[in-house]
C-alpha cells in the first residue's frame, strides 16, 4: 500500500512538471510574436475640404498624428505607447471643442474611443497577453477613431449644405419643431443677415 502511494505521488509530480514546462514553452512562443510588425487598417480621414474647420483644434490634431504611427507596428510598440495614447484621447475629450461638435452623439464617439484605449492600457498588466489580442484591440481603436472622423465629416457636410441653401423658411413650410439645433442656428443667422442687407 505504501509503495502504491509513492508510485502515484511520483506520477502526479512528473505530470505537474511536464504541464509547467508546456505552459512555459507556450509563453515563450507568444513573446516573439509580440515583436512581429503588423499592418493595420487605415484610419478614415477628414475630407480635405473640411481641414480648415478643424486645423486649430490642437488636441484632435495631436491624436490624429499619434495614431498615424500605428499603421505598421508591432504589438510590443502598441503596448509601450498605450498610456500616452490614452492620455492624449483623455485630453481630446476634455478639450474645448468647436461648437458644432459639442453634441451628445459626438461625445459618445469620443467616449467609445477613450474606453478602447483604456482596455489597451489594461493589457499591459496581463502577463499572458497574445499578439493577436493586442492587434485586435488596436483595430478597435482605429475603428473608434474612424467613427469620430466620420461624424466630423457628416456634421461639416451638413453645415456646408445648410449654408448653401438660399430659400426663405417661410416659403417652404418647414415644421420648426422638427428642425435640429444646427439647422435652427443656420436659419436664424441667414434671416438676420438678409435683414441687415435690406436695411443697408
């Protein structure tokens, strides 16, 4: 009975050692993968016609330029820049935005971007993180920033369209209760400018 107990104890001990060796080999295999450079999707750009509208928004330009570095990068480089990226996105959220972008829908997109950068920072504290997980998180950050840029394009395109309209609201029967705040401001400004021109 005693010999049988010793025999099972030795088998258990050897199987644990083998399992630890296998885990160590898997971790060693994942570390070189963290150094492999991967090309990521391109960030959706701001329409060149709208560049002058946001050129003075320094915090946005800083995040935009910083993310441009991540086009072709290794997971190790992504992780080493995670904290700085998170800080830049945080300063973008806290920055004084152009009035057109001070809306709930735009702020929601910025908050999603910030959440994704926070997840990337958290990955630094996970010892068994894989290259695929880091690359996937980088793709999510690129998608979130592309959504911000897409919103900027649509807001500025809408503003340009409204500025080009040269029809008096009184004659087209608009239901003013269904006009959003940007449209109302544009309409009021247009009517005010016409009144000033008539007086002069």
